[in-house]
C-alpha cells in the first residue's frame, strides 16, 4: 500500500489548503493523483479526490467539487467512510444539506449490508454510526 506521507505533493498540499493557498494545494493534489492512481488502494484514491474536492469547494468551484465527490464515491464504493466524508464536505463546504443526507443514507446502507467489515485500519462500526448521526443532526438544522 502507498504511504501518502512519503509523497512531497501530499506533504505540501495539506498545509497549502489549510493556509488558503488553493493554487498550490490543487496543483500538488492533482500531481499526487497522477502519481498514485495506478498503485494505491481505492480508499486512498477516494481520500485524495475528496481533499481535492474540498479545495475546489473552497475556491468556489462547486460543480468541480461535486464531480470530484462523485468520482470518489465510485472509486471507493464499498467503504462507508467515503460517503460520510462526502456528506461532511457537502454540508460544511458546499451548503448542500439535502445531498449530504443522501450520502449519509449510502453510508448507513453500507454499514447495514454486511459487505463492509472494518479492518485494522478502520474505525469501529460504532464510530461511523456516531459520526453519521452527528452529521445528520447538523444537516437537519441547516
């Protein structure tokens, strides 16, 4: 498995995004995606796509952000963390509570399906349930 922290682009993108240097964050994340696309896990790819979606949302590119979220959901369709992270971004960065609620339903369905089983790298099932409920409350209040 690829370690994102071993890539200069990742190490530069995160502080750039945090400090508001969206041009640098975007450039580094796009470069990182090109480097890891063929040899990383679907979970890692989805995570980087979501980071890039957040950068695009911060930059005011809502359509591109939504497109990147959709790509992340397709890339890692079996993991409840992907729709949960999308829901958080849709609510916090794109002000789309209805779409956030729809993504939470996807995360809940994955948890209930039994097809996803947490591994040693995942948070426990209860953590996901708590996060889903917390985001749902925020979305319903938005």
